[in-house]
């Protein structure tokens, strides 16, 4: 399958990986939009949120728990952070392998405060 995130999950393409287990991989975004910009993906190829099945509930829950762990390890727990999942064209989805953006290290809203 010609999917860049499947290739990262399989170790065929390099990435700055912060976490890897049988179900999930987390790595730094190639084009960071914040001082901390991580992507958390399931190793299973799921194209979009619209393609989730009931059997994916556990892995989606684990994605949120991993986001929590990574946010803390990146020092984001005091000031907070943003979690985003883009879906299809109007959502701004570029890579069609489900991924959770973890953004932090600067105010994510405007005006900051
Ligand atoms: P989205 O627009 O939600 O589909 O976000 C896709 C993100 O993936 C985007 O912020 C850039 C990032 N990205 C695309 N290709 C690569 C890659 O090869 N490596 C890494 N680390 N990130 C990538």
C-alpha cells in the first residue's frame, strides 16, 4: 500500500519517533506548526475518522492516553496543548492515514492570553 504513514509505522521511511508499540506510533511532524508538533497514528491503516469500526474503539482510546503521556513528557501539562484530527478535504486532511496532531509550546488561539 502506498501510504507514507504505513511506511513510517513499518520503519521503511525514517521519522523522529518518540513512541512505538504494536498498535501505535508517535513521531514529530515534518512541517511543525508549533514548538511541539507530534503525530500519533495507529499502525493499522485507517483512512479517516469516517472509516472507524467498533473494533477500533480500544486503539482510539489508547491514542488519547498516549497523547496525554507525550504531552506530559514534552512539558505541556501546565500550559496545555491542542489535539486535532483532520478529516477529508474540508478538514484539511493531507495524509489519508488517520492521525492525531498534538500541538503545543505556544498559544494555539488568537489573540493569545
Ligand atoms: P493532515 O493535514 O492532518 O493530513 O496532516 C498531515 C501532516 O503530516 C502534516 O502536518 C505534515 C505531516 N507529514 C506529511 N508527510 C510526512 C512525512 O513523511 N513525515 C513526517 N514526519 N510528517 C509528515
